[in-house]
C-alpha cells in the first residue's frame, strides 16, 4: 500500500521523537521494533529508512557543530536557534524532509553532545 506524505511524515516524526527519548540506548533493530508498534502499517524497509534518516540528521548535526567548535577559538559562544543559518542550510541540504523545529532540536542535541 502506497503511503501518503502525511503518513510518511508521521513515521519520520515518530522516529525523531523515539531518538530523542532514547538517544543512543536503542539498537537499530530495537528502534525498528518500537516504530512498528507506534506507527503500524509500514514495511520493514520504511521503518529502517526512517530510523536511518533520523540517525543521519543527528549525526550530521553533531559533525557540523564539532567542525564549528574546532574552527572557532575556545570560549566562542553560539546562540540557538540558528537565525543566521550558519548550520541550518547545510543540515537541510544533507538531511531533507524534516521540520524547522526538528533541525533546531538536532542542532541543540549536537551542541550538547559535541561540545559539552
């Protein structure tokens, strides 16, 4: 069965929320099983793809923040949200299909994980 854009967005949002709840505690297999119970009706491949996309978003956010931190002197501060789009444009290009709020949350996670 072909899924609508809304249904696909629901799956991505669920995967995003699951990642935020569990961060690095879930294996890929465990995440897929949880997604199946929370948003039934997708294929195994769709669940895996959603989880991989969300992991990619958070991983890329961490990489961008780490790169920024190494390019700037110690003590340089960055204020979120990224109104000057220092990270957002590149993160959006690397990881399409997320909401502006999700990109902001991924960057916030990146700052917490990569710097502090």
